[in-house]
C-alpha cells in the first residue's frame, strides 16, 4: 500500500469513527430520562472532555419522582463497557458548558448557587474537580448568607471574596465526588 493510500484509508477510518461517535446514542441510566427546562430543552453539553477527538456528553437526568442526577459519559469508555459517572444533583435550573477543556456545571435555584469545574487528567483517566464555589441566600427577605470559592489545583479557598487561605484537600474525581459535596459546601464555615 502506498503512503497516499494509507493516508486516505486512515482519514476515512477516522471520519467513520468521528461520525459514529457524534451520532452515538448514550444510554441513560435505567429509570431516568433527560431533564428538560421550562423551555423543553435538555440541560446538557456535548464536547471532547478527554481530548481523544470523540464527542462526550454531560447531561442532567431525572426520575419521575423528580430526583436529579448529572451523568457524564466519555465516548471511548462508553463504547467499550457502556459505563458512565453519575452523582445526585438537587438543582433544577442548570447550565452546563465546556470551554477551555473545562466542564462547568452550574446551578441557579434562586437561593443556592453551586459551580463545579472539572478537567480531564490522563494520569487519572478521569475528570478531576478543579474548582468549586457556592453562594447561599436566605429567601425571605433575600439576604446573602455567604459564599466560598475553592481552587482544588492550588488547595486555596476564600470566603465572601476575602483573601485566599490554604486548605488540604485530596484529589476529587467523578468517581468519588458525591462523598465530598457536604464538605465542599461547608468550607469556610459561613454556612454552618
């Protein structure tokens, strides 16, 4: 086979894989359906989260009882063993985005705002939590209780926009993120 023929075959193969993955139908967890906002739109984002040129997906799903979860699929992992990561998400107004290789999951429920920032690390073969922030308000009257912001790459946090302080946090990935939510929400003590 000539070099030109090899290039053509490899290009066609890569295109076929790309086409198949972009049209990939990820199977939602049993008992869940895609959660839709007030406009009937799914709360989801598609993108190449792990840098392998395949289209991945993060989506908010819900049961008929209104229990929400966030499900994250990496296409290459899903194609091999149909697996995904998921964690409970008790919010209904969400924005999911993928920019600069960072998956952002934001809630906006009028009184409790949470932002998760996740980035894929090949040595972990997983998405790592690199940022967490929270703003919490009382409802009647609407009053800011406090805010915290945590940079998990530098192990620093700030409270109510104040100076950064050091904190010791182990690596948190999608595999164990659920176990850390309570701790992350309380960092800085403003929500106790």
